[in-house]
C-alpha cells in the first residue's frame, strides 16, 4: 500500500507554505498583468523603463523572491502529487533529488538572467 503524504492536508508540514506561496503568486501576477494591460503598453519606451527598473535593488529583489516562491510552489506541488499517486521507496528519493536539482538550476539561471537584464553580467 502506498504511503500517504499529508502535506496538502490542513496541519501538514508544508500545507501553510503551499497556500501562502499560491496567494503571493496570484497577487503578484495580478498586479503585473494590471500594470501590463491597463497602465503600460508594450512598446520601446516601456521596455526601456522596465530595463531601468531592473537596475533598482528593490525591483530586482522582488523578482528574485518571485522566482524562488514560484519554484518552491511548483516543485512542492509536483512532489506532493506524485507521492499522493503512490510514489514510494527509491523512486521517491530519486524524484526528490531530481526536483531539488532542477530547482537549483532554475533559480541559478533565473538569477543570471535577472543580472543580465539589469546590466550586471552577460548570460
């Protein structure tokens, strides 16, 4: 019989973090799309303003926070779904290691891209 992982049940060890990251992502994306569609338009001036904002530490930090939050939320969700479908034993350990490595690679590449966007280093 498959092990039941209780992370998505109220009181589970990552239940609250999964909900908080989901709420954070929804609010940030809603704000982003509001600004994109109702305040700014996609043109060369907006692109230049966006690039100038990336050079500000606060905006850059928020982007990195969003990247880390989205990565945690997605990886935790995939892992919980697989475990709840019956993933056990060495496969569970292997999937956990692969998702962990993928998370680190995604965050490193995201930070490198953000630095390049801010004019810090080339990709």
